[in-house]
C-alpha cells in the first residue's frame, strides 16, 4: 500500500510529497523492517534495490510474515537535480535528524521519517558513495553500537563491516536517531554517486532477504551469503595524493595488494609527465578507490583494509 508520508507546499503552487510503500504479510503481529534510500539525491543504487525488493515480495507475498516499509526517495528534489543536498536549503538531510516541525523542509521531512520508522524491529539505510570514490558493499556502524549491531550486519552479504565513527552514523544522522530510539539500524555504503551498480545491488538484495529470513519476516532462506571482512579504524589506511593532476589507476577495486604494489599514477597532461606513483603502504585490500580522475593535493586516492596491523 502506497502512502504519503510528508506533503510540503513549495513555491508556484507546487507540492513535495515523500511516499512509502508498505507490504504486509499474513501475520498482523509479525516483525517490521524498514528500508530507507535516497536521503542523498546523488545516491541511486537504492532506487533499483527498492524496485527489485518490491517486485520479489509482491510476486511471492505468501512468503512474507510481517511488514516491510520501503521509503525509496527521501530527497526527491535532490534526485531531480542530481544534488547530494536538499536543493531548497542546501542542507545534508542526513545531518538534520531528529528533525523539527518549526525548521526547514528538510527538518520537517527528517522528523516525520524518524517518527514513522520508530517502533520497527530493524532499519536498513542504503547509501551510495559520492561521485569521487567507489566503495565495495559495506555496512558502517559506530564503535559504541558495534556489539549491538554486528550480529545483524554480518547477515547483509556485504564485503566489509567497517566499525567507524563516520558522518553516516554520527550526530544528525537517521541511524543515530533510530538507534537512540531503540531501532537497530544498519547503514550500507556501496558503489559510486549518480550511477547504479547492478551487481552490487543484487548482492545487497540477497543480504536483505537473508536478514529478513533470520528475523522471521521472510521464509525463503538465501544461499551463498558471504562472510564480511570486519574492520576497525586501526586496520584502515587512507592514501592521499601529494599533488595535483589526473589519477590513472593501475590496481582494481577490491583487489588484494602487497606493500609496494602500484595502485596508480598521477600524471600531468600538459607536460606528459608522471608526478606521483602511488603504491600500497601496507598489505591489504582496496575497499575504496578514486573514481573521479581529477585530484589535488590531499585528495583521497584509496582506502585499504590492512591484514597485518
């Protein structure tokens, strides 16, 4: 059942409406899971995931034994303008939770969304990366909640669980607000901004149904679910550019490298010279790799999960 979550008046007699789709199984007292996507307007993987999720559940509704609330586009104006932020105010919607009735439109959307999800047994908040960095499918959880959330995170079929104090799970985020209200919330990051990675989406879809099965919401067990690498900040090495130019990768995303292996080069087009050869400082796996080739001094080139720390 499709419902309007929030309707806000805009200029020139226009209205902004945030919708959700609620799918019910045969058991009224079953558990409830929430799937949220599109908080950032340049994150599009979640759109495909919602489409496939609803399609499969609808075609096999007898396998659903609870409720699935799906919020595909929390920031539809951002999607229309290919903007990460909320276009009217320039706010990052994932920094304004728990929201407010008397603030901006983004504040109002945040308040209504958090209130609507409250009481759910679990929430999965799906994000893509920005246009600069490609990420392998990963769950990000804060250190203070890692013991509480790890048992759920391991079920999502991602390549990595990063226990990390990031903005995605920090103050002002949907995840932090919901966890404080008693709703276990898993933040997924994957792919790259303004694109849909079908393979990554399919991987996460298997994980969502696997999680639903373990919660008793879905009765079809998933097979071939991977066991993720587990990381803390102490095992992650961030590699930066020391100058400006064009980054030309040599290594591939999600590749295992030994210390000293070449990750890529920063070149200068006008002189035809290599300004910097970037090598792996540790043995490990590249889980974040530069996608946008223009770099400046200090630009993030890669993140590696070290296995020897």
